C-alpha cells in the first residue's frame, strides 16, 4: 500500500503561521485583542476597524461604609428638630392610652385598629371595612402633602418628620449621653477593648434595645386595648402574635436607627430618587453660597489676602459643617443624594460665623434661582406660589374637602342584596313567579335599631321576610342577613329591575340596593 505524501506548506502559509506563533509568545494570555488594524482590511467607511481594549476591573465594586460620628450642634434648626422629636414620640407612645367613651359595649380606646371586629376607631370616627376608600383617600392626601412640602422646601420631611430621622436622632442622643460627643466617640472606637469600653458599649446597646422594645410594644398597642395588653405582657399572658410582632419591630428599630442610620436614607429609601422630579429651581434647599464663601481660606490667610487687595471668601474651611452632618457629606460640594436637608450644617456654620464676627447664613435654605441671581448681581426673590405648588395645594384642598364632606354626610344605614343563583326563579302553581334574595342590613350606630324593608320598581309584587314578623331587628354596630322572597303576579315574563329600600322609622335614615327580578 502506497502512503500519501505529506502536504507541503507554501511560503505564504508558513509566514502566517510563524507570525501567529510570534504573536502568541509575545502577548500575555490576558491581553485584550490588539487595536491595530489588519493589513489589507478596510472598514465600511474606508478606515481600519478598531476595537478598543476593555479595561480590567481593579477596585471594589461597592464602597465600604464609613462610620459617622456627627458633632453635636446648637441652633434654630437643631431646636426645631428637638421639638418635633418630642412631639412625635409623645404622640406615638401616649396616644394608645387615651380614652374615648363610645357607649356601652364599644371599645373605649381613642385610636384603635380592631382587627377582630373589622373596625378603625379614631375618637368619634368609626370606619368599617367597606369604607376603606377613606383610608385610601388619606394615603393619597398624605402623598400630595409630601409632594407639596418637597416643592416648597425640598426634603423637609426627611430632615424633620421621617420616623427614620426621629428615631436615629433619639439613638444618637443616647450615644452622646453614654459615650460623649464626637471626639470622645472617635477615641473610644480607636481604643482597645477594656472594662470601661465594654461597660459603655453594653449600657448604650441596652438603652437602645429598651427604646426599640418600647417602640415595637407601642405599635402593637394600637391593635388592642392598651392597658389590658400591657398587663398581659407584664404577666406573660399576651397572645403569641403580639410577642412576635414586638420582637420583629424591636429588631428592625434597633437595626435601622442604631446601626444602618444614614444608609437607610441613601440606599434603601426610594424617596431621594423620586424627589428630584418634584423640585425645581425655586424650591428651597440647604445650600452653600458659593459667591460669598469662595475662595476658601483660613482666618489669617483671608486677612492677609484682603490686606493685599485680593479676594477671600467667608468660608474658613473649618469642616464644622461636615462633622455636624449625620450623613457625613460636604454641603459645599452642592446638592447631593445623601443630604436630608436637616439644616444641622447651617447651625454649625452659623456658630463659626458668629464667633468670627461675620454675617450668618453662609449655609442656609436657598433656591438655585437665587444663587444664579446673586451671581448676576440681582436681588433674591422667593416664589412660593408657582404652578407646581398651586396645583398641589388645590389638589390637597379639593381631596381633603371632599373627604370631609363625604365623612360628614355618610349614612349609618346600609343594605346589600344577593340574588339566588340556583334556582333563579320558581314558577308557582297559580302561574306566579317567585325569586329569592339574601338581604343584609347594616347598622353602624352603637344602639340596636329596627328597620322596615320595602320593595320598589316592580308593580303588583309583594315580599316576604322568612323568619321575621314586621320589623328587621339589627344589633348595635353589626349586620344581620335575612332571607327575602319576592312574589310577582301571573303574566310576568323576562327580567325586570327592582330595588330594596330599608328605612329606620326612628331617625328616617334609608338605604337602597338595586337588583333584578327573573322570570321565564
């Protein structure tokens, strides 16, 4: 058998192979494809095709958290925050213990979410499950008020009213009380573990857990009679679901207010991303007045610059605004996502300006439009009333007024009707037709009432309530279902509309429900 001769490589083929081998030896395995064009290759528009090299990722994808120790400050914004904190926490913790007399058999707690009976009590207002539209209206109203606040003064909700801000301020106050102010806490963090450090940390976390536990407990008190539940908790007789809810809320409060703090506002909360679409150039925000503060210089350097006739700003670059910020940002870098507009940096800056004998307000609530006007030499203007704020205000007033009018004129009597599904009708021996209905009468008043049921829209028909003599008796704050039969005379054919009307003879209140009468 004759073996085939081996195929010989031509000169060009050998040249290409040698070149590829040389390239493979000269380049590392991780090097991206060369950006040099191939010889003889042309791109679509006459130039060589070039693919840029993809740079390798060398740094961390996520920024490590820097523990922030805000400096305690004094000023009008800090005082405002203390007042709001005291009022908000006082309302939250004490409202479940307020009493309101609703009569015999009714709960006496002023604000109560009664899940067993399906009721929401707010002093003299009582809402039933079918009146959940009022709760939806309140949520819409709260959202519009939030939009209006943001359009007028930026993230004022975040800086003063948000529960995360309120409880974080409370936890920070405890931390300062136990461990000291910023420098003392930094020194304690850097110190090695000792008996004193362990004692201080243990005391701080114990107080945090106590506050978190009472926060969870106060929330549960809105769903049951507060004194009774407190007594059950003290004697370990509370329902297991109450204990589970308290433990869950204790853990979340301790974690969010004690450890996560500004990370909740920066990374977890969606509001910072939304509020950018709700503000404009005339919205008030905490801003650093660049035209007055720049160029920055120390007190001595600024005095020397002014003596030499050179410009010098009022900012002395002391970083008091940075150390006072609970988010750890520098407001002089401009409006930022992490800024909650609390104004503590303004208090810190005002204190420095006062000590230096310079005008306050270097950091203050201001608008972007006024910043541009001052840079152009024009006086500042305030435009609180503008299309955006007027629209939000009108919506708030309109929806709020409609809800109040609807709540004031709502009926305390109701009726619902459900037609029998099988059979739809019954033909009687004399030729008449009978339909059956389940009629539920609603009594929203705290007293037992008697109702009269009437039929409308079906001439010649009569109704009969099974098991009832004349009046329909409904207990206080309850509903009762009755079996109702409607008889139509012979000759009735097809479907016809009819209505059931229930009337309270004592008060004159009525309620109407419509349905249909079925016939062959």
